[in-house]
C-alpha cells in the first residue's frame, strides 16, 4: 500500500514538473513573439521603416509594463487564493490576448493587446516555480527547476520556427498552445505548504506591502531583482536590437543581422546554460556560486559580441548562443528569490521578481537610448552592461545561500 501511494505521489510530482515546464515553454513563446516579428509585423500594418525602432520600443515597453502590473496582481492572488488558480487565470488571459493580437491593424491596438498579454504572462513562471520548490524535497527541488528551464526555454525556438509562416499565424498558435495547456492543468494539485496556511486567518497572505514596510525584507527583495537584470538586458537590448547593432555605425556586419535568429540561438544557449547551472548548483550545493560564475561569464560574452566588428550572420548566431549560455541562470535566479521568503508571500516574490526584471527593460531601454545619442551603440552597450553587472554582483553578495533551506515557514 505504501509503495502504491509513493508511486502515485511520484507520478503526480513528475506530472506537476512537466506541466510547469510546458507552462514556461508557452510563456517564453508568447513573451518573445513580438521581439521576433517586430519588424515584419510593424511594416505590415503600415509603419514606416524609419519609425520601426521607436514604435517597436513603445510596444515592448507597454508589454513590459503589463508584466510589472501582472506580476503584482498574480503574485498576490497566488498567496491569497492558491498557486493553481493563478496558473488557470493567467493562461486564459494571455491566450485570449494572443488570439486578438493576430487581428490588429494599427500601432495603438497592437500596443494595448501586448499590454494585456503582458499582464497574463506575468503569472506563469512565478507560480510554476513556487509550486515546484514547495512540492519537491529540499535536496531535489533544484532538479525540478532545472527541468522547467530546459523545457521551457525551447519555447523561443518554437516561436522562431512558427514565425517563419507569418506573424499573424505565430500569435494564433501562441493562443492555441495556451488553451491546450489550460486543459493539461486540470490534472495538477495545490502546494501542500500553501494548504497548511490557507485557512489560518492569523497569517497575512499575499500582502505585497510586507515587502516594503520592513527594511530588511525590502533590501532582500531589491537584491533579488537586481541579480537578474543583466540577463534581460542581453535578451531585450543586445539581441533584440541586433539589426541596429549590426549597422554601419556600430559593428558594421557584413550582412544584416536577424533578431529572430539571434533570439533562437540565445534561448538555445539559455536552455543549455540552465541545465548546466542547475546541475552545477546541485553538485556544489550552492546557488550563489553558480550565479557568480555565470554573471562573470556573461560579461565575457558581451565583450566578445561588442568587439565583433564586421561579423557575419553565422558568427552572430554563435555569439548569441554563447551569450545565452552565459545568462542561463534565469531559473536559478527565480529559485533563489522564492527560497528567500516565507510561504505566505513566496508566490508574490517569485512572480513579481522575474517580472520586475523584465519590466526593468523599460528604464534600461530609456537609459540605453539616452546613452546612444552621445556615445553610440557600442560604447553604450559596454556602459549598460558594466552598471547592471556591478549592481548584480553586489546584490548577490548581500543574499544568503538558500540551497537545502527549509521553506515551510511564514513571514511575520
């Protein structure tokens, strides 16, 4: 009887990790579709070539703003109502938004729908990571988040491949994948740690202000956000703006650089990097050591990119794979954030932190654009990477090691 129960529990856990992984797959697919089809979709709806950069930044900023608001919304709901309810609600919202995206015909409607999609996408990764970290044993949860990273990040590869058939079909497929995932989620179960505090009225659940009204918690929360900022800068600026970086006044590439191809190889690199980072953290029994190594490696990869004058398209995609591998600490970083806080605000943290990092692309874009006016693309690229890496390394030094930490506690 015990063996049967144990086998059933194991199957349930495996299914939970699988569904969380597929959720992240769809999350990445939908999140990056705009970056991949940016130029083709904007030109198709009548945007002048000279305005593609500015209109594209406007739309991506609104999408990121949606992620910021959605991160808070779904995070609080995840701690108040449960992790599973967030996964259902967020999937439904971003699936509808992606279907709608296939039918836009002007910049404003495009931006509004991407904002709504951003709100929906904000709930996926944090709730999934929270469920995995709270369900697996403290010794094995690193393997669970590693699998989520490995499977999920190939969503970028799928987005690039589907986008070859047109930007409108790409959005329709994204919506369809979300609906399929919704049905898969019917077989998942709630976190036991959440169930333990669900009916306890004396425990404050999903109180976002708990992260702001205590200086120690606030600093820890801010540090968790800052350690992930370099990753989204690499993806959101250095790779997404590859056509501009390859221009005659920057790297003077021998042929036009394709952002879609760059994103594909970057995320293949991130997937491989995520596996290596997860395994290395399990072997060394340290999250922080892995983060230090990958943060420093990411600096090396960016220097290689920004020094590659006259590069070809083939050289570009391999450099993107290297940069992706070097920033493959994404799920390790989210796991660190989840492990820093108690069960009653864990979903809030795990959901808001990655989305605040994604949302940080707004000030990063603005700062990069301001620097670009006086220093050009290449020097501005160096300056931004230096600033973000210094902040990340300092923040990491202030956080405690969380490997094998017992997570069954609450914040008071």
